[in-house]
């Protein structure tokens, strides 16, 4: 007999969650492991299947439903992260950490297409990792929703998920942990993953846009991680200070 698409697959709850987690982890790491970035396009399919397998429609299992205020949180996070990245570059350039220069050979022809591709190609990996290290974690351990320790747990898993960057050492781990604190707090604070997606996507989008319109060299690589991490601690403060679920006073 065919199972209704919104019914969970016939496994015990923990086994079902473990299966979904393994599929999502494999779908996220596969592009990095084989060196083909386009394979990340398989992740949305895996996330949709995983949500259905847990008994939720579409991507609701990962707190990506169209609840009230979702677009506001997405846009707010996007703007905050872009501003934070720009501020880090400006301050870092003035301090001699970065060397930034605008490109003078940008061709207007095809620019709209390039911008659209940049937006799309930075959005998919961002939302994929947010689902894996934040949405999935909160769905698996719902009791953490009422505890700030969720932010720490999610941030630690975010660091560990960068298995191909862990060899760079403690400074890299610290920077990634700061990233994870801001993104994890956005979900914890608002109860929607769209807030975390906005921050994560905004940072990645700003990186790609800066590469398109300018060149950035690291004059002091050891300090660059400090600037990126500090920018995310500032984002963390903004999240805790200004973001809250719709309807909360």
C-alpha cells in the first residue's frame, strides 16, 4: 500500500531522524568530497524528502514554512550581513589587514545574468547548511528551543561540519564558531530558519559580489579571521537585541 506523502516513513522516531540526518549530511558533503559544486543542487531534494519522511509538508520540518514575518526576517538578516561584511572590509582595509581595489574592467553585458547566478549559487549552499546544522538539530532536540544552549550546540556542529577546513587550525575554528553563534541565535530567537538563512546568505552573497566588482588580498591573513569572526559577534548582538518572534513584545 502506498504511503501518503505527508505521513512519516515506517520507522521508529529516532531511527527515522538518524536516517534523515545521514541523507542530509551525505547530500551536503558530496559536492565537497568529489569536487563538483553543482551537486549541491541535490540537497533541496534531500531536504524535501527528509521533511516528508518526518511527517511534515514541504520544508516545514526545518522551520522554513511561510509563517508570519518570514520574509521580513530573511531580508533583515540579508541586509545586516551584507553591511557587516562591508564594514569588516572597510575597517580591515584601513587597518592594513586587507588590500581592496575596485575592478575597472567590468562589462555591463551579461551583468544581470551574473548577479542572478551569484544570488542563486550562494543561496542554495547557505540554506543547505542552515538546514543541516540548525533546522535539523532543533527538530531532533526540540527541548533545546527553550534553552540558549541550542546556540552553542548548533555553533559547535557548524564548526565540525566544515570537515575540509578543520586542518586550518584553532583560528579557523574560532571564526567558524562565531559564524555559528550568530546563525544559530537567529533561529533560536525567531523560531524560523529564514532569519539564519538571511544572515548566512547575506555574508556569502557579499563575498561573491566583492569578488565580482573588486579584488581583495589578505595583507595580514592571521588577522582576517579575527575581523570576520568579530563581524559575526556583532551580528549576534543584533540578533539578540532586535530579533524576536512575530507577536512577542
